[in-house]
C-alpha cells in the first residue's frame, strides 16, 4: 500500500509543480517586463519634458535648471550640441558614458532608447533631439541606473521563491491528508482480503461513501459472506456425502459378513445377497448424481439445443417410467393436448423429467396419481409434474434444491433417494435459461412447474 501512496504522491506533486513552475515563470517574466517598460516610459517622458522646455526657453539658465533637476537622483542628464559636444551635464565622470554617447545617430529626429537591454549595462539611456527657433540644436541624453530594476527582480525572485516553498509545504500537507483519507480504507481492505485468504471470514470494514471505494468495500463484505456461506455448505455437503456413502457401505459390510456365515440356507443367502445388490445400486446412483453435480459446478457439461416433437418426447418418457409406476400401483397420466416443437437439449430435458417423476414416485403412496403436463404458453414451454404424495412443508420449500437436502430430517430410508435429484433439476433448468416453481401442501401433494 505504501507503493500506491508513493505513486499517488509522485503523480500529484509532479503535476502540481510543473503547472506551478510554468505559471510562476509566466508571471515572473510578465511582471519584470511590465516594470522595465514602465521605467523606459518614465525615462522617455522625463527626457521629452526636458527637450520641450529647452526648445521653448533655450538659455544657459534653462540648461542649468534641467541639470539641477536631475542632480542627486537615480537619473542623470547630458545636454550636447548638434556635433555631440557636451554643453552641460549632471554626470561627474562623462568618460564612462562616452560609449553610450557614441550610439547617437545624428539623423535621429525622434526620441528613442539607446540601451534597450538593461541587463547588459549598469544603466539605461534614451536620446531626445531638440531644435530651437533661434537655430540651436543638439541632444538631451537621459541616463537611469538599472539598480532599481535589479532590486525589483531580486525581490520578485525572493517572493516567488517563498511562494513556491510555501506551496510545496501546503502540497505536502494536502498529500498527507489525502493519503490518509484514500489509502487508509485501502489498507483496511487489504487486511480484510488477507484474512479472507486465511479462511477468516469475520471481517469488518468502516462505513464507506457512494464512491468506488465504497463499492469495493461492499463487494469485499459480500465476498466474505458468500465465502462463509460456501464454507458452511461445503462442510455440510461433505458431512452429508460421508453419511450417505457410509450408510450403504455399512449395509454392504454387515450383510456381506452375514452372507459369508456357514450354515445358511440357499434362500437366506440369496436374501442377503439381494440386499447387498440393492445397496450397491443405491451407492452407484449416489456416486452418479455426485458426478453430475460436480460437472455442473465446474461448468464442464454443455447444453446443445435442438427442435423435437413434444408428443414424441412425452411418449418416450411414458415408455421409460411406466413400468416403475405400474409396479408401485401409481397411476401415471401424461398429457400433451397439441403437438409442438420443443427447443431444448433433449438428453438434459429427459434427465430433468426423469428426476421429477422419480421424486414423485418415491414420495407417493399406492393408488395415487402422478400427472405430467406439457404445453406452450406465450412462446414458452411449460412442463409440470403433479403428485398426490406426502407434500412439502412451506418452511422446507426454499431448501429442497440444496445438495443432499431431504425433507425427512431423520434420513429414514423409507422413501430412499440421495437428496441430489432436485439439485440436478435446478442446475439443468437454469442452464436452459428457465425457471422452476414449486407449490406443495403437506398430505395433499406437490406440483413442480418448469418454464423454458
């Protein structure tokens, strides 16, 4: 989970820092350019004012006044004649400005900046040509130290640095808060899944919101409940299988020992051998049913649907089961009033009907009736098996399709059966995309209705 936290921090901080850096560079450069442009504008405005005054009132006194105005400030002024000879200056050392004065073009007629790049020089400069009515002409050259701009840049760098540092600290605090909010539930979920992998299903997770983490939390809790239920069903299933297998084995061993005794008559020995054969068949049927359920759980069985006649299908069912019903003196009625084409897996559908009829046969007494109806309703096939047997209590109906579950709690062998037939029926009906409904009343019988 620490890896997720670190990735979250890396992505979040990297993205924020990139955006913040781009924004700060943009603002930093714009502020500096705006400030420099302002200084250039002020310098040009001052030089232009001096030039206008000089053109209107040209005299030594005016020149002295202009020089006096710029003395002791960050700005300096040099006034030259048209040949570039210095007439008056507020600069103490004119030689250090000689290179700048050499940049004056005698063809200049408008004000302009002589040193546009403030970073390459300790000062910025502008030139302002003047021409009086009495024929005097020359240049007013303004100089301003670049130190105020450099000071401004240093302050900006300091402020932006502080802002960047503060934003990183705030970002880390936000990350810690978000990390706690987002990763703590994930850590709890990880711990819960580890407990599930250890077979401990009593997991608990804090209440979550309606976001993805909340949905994941609900899914893990549902998984824990389902796994606990599966474990209980598995234990019950194994116990039931053990019981169901041990019963015929006990009979087999017991009667085999009796049949092996000396001094038994042939009739007695055959009687015991008959019991051994019946118990062997019971065990074979149980194992067969278990194999069917195992195939269904592993989804290794297939449903291959085809069209076939309903009346032909019901006639085949009658031929298969009629002898068993006649032997027990139970009337079997099979009804299909109108022939139509069934669309299903014929072998699996036979298995469904045989299991339902066998179930009806086991739990019905002599001189009762079992009815199989098959018909179409709203483009669906309806199969119903109705008996007049012992019936099923309403409290048991929801469980009769559980594997190895039988209504008779004592597991008496009066009715026989393994408790797997209806579980197989349910699996096969659902594999066909159908539904199975049960209606029953104790002492009056049951009706199983399949719709596919």
